[in-house]
């Protein structure tokens, strides 16, 4: 995979080299005309590329971006989210995690966590999910009465593991996207591979249109003996 900017730079360089080779060939032909008995009376042919249009299919393989999020704690939504997940995991995995009450999240452990997350608003990050996974929710879990019935020690471990996941997901749901800064788009110009047919890839059609322009650089010496470089845009 390569950056989209690098790929466009490659296309630009290839077109420039093609124009250069065409001009070099024109010079060779002009010299042949000048030496020819009859062709020296004719203009040597020169062909340019005044306009180049390309439609290029590309496959987007990755997008490098950073986003800003706001953390907004809503007690009712947080409790509803957490307890719905607890009810589902108890039913699916035969656990006995107790529902979380409003009084429990008023504890110093939870309040400190919420304040910390709100203070971290507006930071540019690559992936909000990865940032949430870094949060240590063990103090919050310890402050809860996780289970009502524990037939064996392994059940406690399973409850703690599930409760960590539930709290992490509930916190993630409290974030809202504010803005995104796009850094790089990575693409693959190969779009006809057999492996692409069964994958949910994002394909785009890149329309590139390039207009011919030119510059001329002339160097001369002024009356004071200084070398002057003059650039003329055509």
C-alpha cells in the first residue's frame, strides 16, 4: 500500500518524463531535418500533451486520521446502557452480576473517573476505542457488588472480566465526535485481484486532469557582473 499523495506524485513524474522524452526526440528529428537536402526547408514536427485526462480505479486500504471527541456524562443513559449489558451477559453466560444503581456511581471512584474523562476532551487521537481500553476501571469494579451468587472462584473472574468490558463499552458510548483531521489516505492501485471479490473493500474512481504549462529559466550577467536567473511562466 502507498500514500495517495505519493501515487499522484509518481503519475506526475511519469508524465513529465514522457514530455521530456518527446522533446528530446523532437530535437533529434530537428537536427536530422537541418542536415537533410530537402527536409531542411520544412518545420520539424513536435507533438505535446496539452491536456491529459485519466480515470484510475483505486482501492483504499487504510486511512490515517485523528479525531476530537467530547465526553458527556449522562447518568440515566449510562446506567441504562450498563444494566442492559449486564442483563444480556447474565442471560448468555449464566453469570450473576448485580445491576448498577445510581447510588453506586456516586462513589468517589466513579466521580473521579468521569471528571478525568471530561478534562481530556478535545484531544486529537487516532482511535477512541484504543484510548478507552487504556482506562483502568478496576477501582470502579471493586467499588461495586459485582455478583449475588458465586458457586466457585472462576465465576468471580468471569464477572470481573465481563464487567470491565461492559464499563469500557458504556464509557465509549458517552463520547461524541467533534471533528476529524485527515492525515493520509493509503491506496492500492491493483483492483482486479481475485482476493478483492470476496472482501468488503472501498473502491474509488480517481479522475485526474492535467493541463500543460511550462517554465523557462534564463541566466544572464548584468552590467555589474552579477549572475541573474530569470524564470518565465508560460
